[in-house]
C-alpha cells in the first residue's frame, strides 16, 4: 500500500477513531482530552489519598549545587590517609571534567563527631542541626543519572533528565489538592540573591494542568504584590460580586470544555481574590514572638534571610499549604574551589534556620505531619579538581550523595545506605531519585503507580515506567 492510500483510508472504522484520538492534541490544543487517575475538574480541592498518610505536607530545603557528602555527613578516614596522593582507583571514574583536571585525593575538610542517642556523624559546621540528630534520617546512598547541574536538577525535581516535566510539588498538589483554598497549594520561596539554576523550571507543572504549578513568593518586601484591594467595600457587596463572577465563569467554562489553561486562569483569579482575605495574616512574621524569631536566626546578619523563609514555610504548612520549597541562589554549594570556606559559609547561613524549623515544628506538634527534606542534585568527588591552577575543591559526583528527611512518618536517628571507603560510589542500599520520589509520595498517602496523567496514550508518572521502590527501612 502506498503512503497516500494508507492515510486516505485511516478515516474509516476503528483505525480512524484511534487516529482521531491521537490527533486531538494537534487539532484542539495541548492535552485537551487528557485523563488521569485523578480526573477533572483540575482544581485544588482536597482529595483522598490512596492509603493512610503519615504526612500532610512537605517542606523541601533544596541545596542547589551539590553539597559534599564526605565533608558533612559521611566521614571517610581513608581520605585523610590518602590526602595529597593519587586516587588508587580508576581515575576515569572520577568527576565529569577533563581527566587532566583531576587532582589528588582530598581529606575531609572538617572534624566529625557523633551526636544524639543515635550516634549520628555530623561535621562541625553543622552544630545546630547536630542537636536534632535523633529526629532526622540520613540517606547516604543517593545516586543520580547525570553529572551536570541542569540535567541533575531536572532529574531530582521531575524524575526526568530534560525540561518540560511536572515537578514533585506539582504531582503532590495534583494528587492531593490543598487543605486551604485561600492560599496557593504549592509555594516557592527563592533567595533574594537570585533564582536557582534552571529558574522557574524547577517548579513547573509541565504537562499537568497549570493549576498545579508552584507559586513563587517574592523574597524581599511584600511576598505578594497588590494583595490588598484598591477600594474597601462592604462584605455583602464583595460576596455578591464574587458570586456573579463565579456564575459567569461557569458559563464561560461550559462553552469551552477540555481547556485546562482556562480552568487554571479562572482558578488563579479566584485564588487571588480569596488571598486578599487571608494571605496578609499568613505572611505576617511580625506577629511571631521574639524567642521564635531568635530560634530561626532572624535578626542576625548571616541567617536572617534564610531564617525568614524557614519561618514563613512553617506558617504556610500550619495553614494547610501542601508543598513549600525553599531555594538558595544559583549553585552556592558548587565548590570547585576552596571547598572549606565555601561549605562553612553556606552552613553558616542555613544551619541555624534549618534546625530552628525542625525544633519549632516539633514543639508545635507539626513535625509528625510535615515531611522535611534536605538535599541537592548530586554530591562531590573524593579528589580535588584543578581550577585556575589550584586544587582546593571537589568536582561533581553523580554516583553518591546524601539527603536527609525528618518528620512525616520518617524514622529519626537513622543512617541508611553506605558508600565505598572513599565516599565515591554507593555499595549498600542504593536509593535512586525515583526511589526517593516514591518514598516521599508514600509518606503523603500516594502510591507512585496509581498517581498518573494520561498523555498521548501513555500513563505518565513522576517515577517513570520502571517500578521504583519505597525505602521502607527509613519509615517509622
């Protein structure tokens, strides 16, 4: 059969129906006929989980750039013994740069001590977090698929190495909705020093309806512009106007079915109106007691910025926001040079606020229902890297890195997984990015295989098509 004859006959019978379904996206817009395990309407109303949840919300403390696992959480005495010597293994396995730039083995940059009843190892730049050792679970056996920042960031946030896919926060709000209809379900708190690498793609909804994309709050000044109405009106007038607008929106929507962009736009306008009533109170840090602010390091030069965002995150989850991400600027942990000074400086900015967040959540009884996650996109190599004729930093390492979790059904005081004697590669209980995502979803009551979105005939999932594992050993 000739190509022209083939396409001439595809309009008949079941074959034509199948092609019409596949071509729907091209004819009527993106994902116009998509279906899912959740299903329309694509709003933020709370939805039932797949199984009983141990966590209601997530605070992700994302550490852009790749913190060094062997200098903070995973001490390796062998590094100190080989300090300044050539790596005894295969140098081609080290890093992602030109092999001529691979230097010698670098010893651990800080002193380590055991902390808490669990005896968890932590380095001395983390004195405040060390006090919370029995509340966190260290995962020393994380690994990923790519040694470059861009791709590794896409992977850790969306489970894919390329842009355009929904992130963990988007999947979470898609699956569960929000307990507070007057605040965004998925909030991003970025650094006043700038956006992280990959920018807003770190919290995109991808092919999911735009309703589930992260909402970025401004890092300085008022987090939300134009929050207060221009003119004050009696409550009865305001409610009547909103009711009329709601009915007009429904008429407009019914005439244009299968148009998720329209649903998202209407929902965002409605949310903006509702936020005028409640967001000001939620964002008011001045109402917090002074000893609470001190706990987060607010008012101190080094910790004030990150501390404010950590306190705001607590106030948001306290009010039913489902997913909060806190970012630093572009790649501050990326220590290709002078790792010692670099990591100590970043720890100085974040250690006290992070520990303050855990302590505050615990005191308020919120840690049991809030999953706190700390980590970056990959780790660092056991060897130095040549940068401007100096060998004082470490290169990227995709074969091993450390993440920790706390609260929300996680077994505190646990250290999981093991790397080789150089901290270079995982040798026991490996945890892939998909395993990590499946475990987070599990804590939230979502099954990674049941949470999907049908697109072009495929059931798209955060965890891909190869079945991952939930890391049950770290669950309480």
